[in-house]
C-alpha cells in the first residue's frame, strides 16, 4: 500500500493531479486488471454538475469524457469511478495538420500519456471523423499510441469513434483491419443516420445498426472488438402543414442549412418536456426503425413539429441485437442528456445491461 501511494505521488507530481483531490490516492492509479470482455461505455460532457455520483456503476465499464473540462473535476470523477471499478478515458483528436510530422506526433502522443498519468486516466478515446487519404498514416499513429501507453500502463484502453458504415472509407481515410491490431475496440457511431432526411425518421434505425455492424465483420474486424454507439437523444423535425400525426412527416424545405432550420438534435429531457407541455400527444412506434415519435403544433411558430426518439423500450431492442450477435457492447452518447429528475431516468438506466 505504501509503495502504491509513493508511485502515484511520484508519477503525478506536476500540475493539478488526481492525488491532489482524491481521499485515497490508490484510486489515482490506472486500473490494472484486463479489459472486460463486455463493454458499456458512457460518454459524458460533465455538463450536469456532479450527477456522475448518481450513476448506476453496476451498468458501466468505462466513462469517456468529452468537451472542455477542468482537471479538478476530471480528477474527482476518476477517483470516484475507480472506487467503483470503472475506467475513465478522455476524448482526443489526432492533430491532422501535423499527422505526417513524426516529431509533432511524438510530442502529441507523449502529452496524452502524461495527461493520463497525471489525472489517473485509463487510456484515450479518439474521434477524428470524415478523413480521406489518411488510412496508412492514421493506423501508424494508432500503433504508436498503443506502444506509448503500454510502456507506462498495464492495461490501457485505446478506442476510436468511427462511422457506422465503414466500407466506403476502407483504405482511404481509415484502415479498420490494421487499426484493429492496436485498438482495444472500435466504436461505430450508430446515430445521426437521419441527417438531411426529407422525411422524418429514426436517429438510430435498428436494421441500419445491424447492417453497419456487419460491415465491420466483413472488413475483418472481430465482433468482440466492436462497441456500438447509441443515442440518449432524439431529433425534432419541422413538418409540412398537412401532416398525419401518426405517420412520418415530410420535412419542410430549407433555405441554407437543413440542421438548424428544419431539424434539431434534442436531449431526452427536452423531448420529455415538450411532450408534457403539449398535453402528452399520442406516441407512435415506427416498427421499421424501432424508434418512437409524436407530433404537435407549436403554439408560438404555428409549425407542425414531429419528434423522433429512443427510450428504454426501443433501446432494449438495440442492446439485445448487439448482445445476441456477440459484439463487445454498447456506448451511449451522452449520459448527460437525461437528468435524474426525469420521469424515465430509472427506466433508461435499468434497461442497460448489468456489467458488474
């Protein structure tokens, strides 16, 4: 125990660190046990105060922090999560303007390792989207990241958020099979598949999720190394006037940008609030996508609005598909999108598979 305390203090000596805030500095050391065979990763932007203290940690294997967060908050979360046997990583992006510069990339990777040691993190979650012409160099940088973390950590977790449909990018922006050698898992993002839709539809259609997962298998990525990202948020669409409230609506035309003019991402809490404000309109299950929706007329703008969302029932079907097909697990974007005061907070958490 004394050796562990000394090791933590020595490794985290500079800057704000986990040992500065954690009552038990042993929780500032990365988790050393092997990575779990089944994964539930929850993305958090830490925008809801210390709500992370209320999570059901029996449902969680990893928390992935995104956004601008102060080191003290991150360190507090690491200490709390490690006490619950849950790993913590931070999101990062490879700096693509210097991706071919060996010295710059060595410095970048070293900074990620140093940050993880200082804050007690268990690895890193990369999110570089929409790349082209970078497959070989990106796979090389992933390999270098793996080597750098393994030199300092017993069981680092290195993951990458990727497209739900990888085949079109294979060998161009990404080499999924090559990266598989060095990633703990790949995380296809099974949401926002409704982008630019002319007819309202689901954020994460079940059959599209299945088709995307199969593409990873076809590219040589084993199911055990794939974690499906799913949403705890939905979409609001502005519809044409003659909308049938129980059928997918035709989305209004837009002048410049589809997103922000006729379609928006809404959190679970926003959706629940609108449903209550407009007297709980009839909810319809779209069987084709396993997504629910309801329709109302906005009293301020006069627009017909249709809200599509996942809840504990539709997500259970998607969780089950992942488990039944032998994939590693699920990820949620983001756990902050439902507050503890929400009517379905407990139901959403209960629907998650138990991991501990």
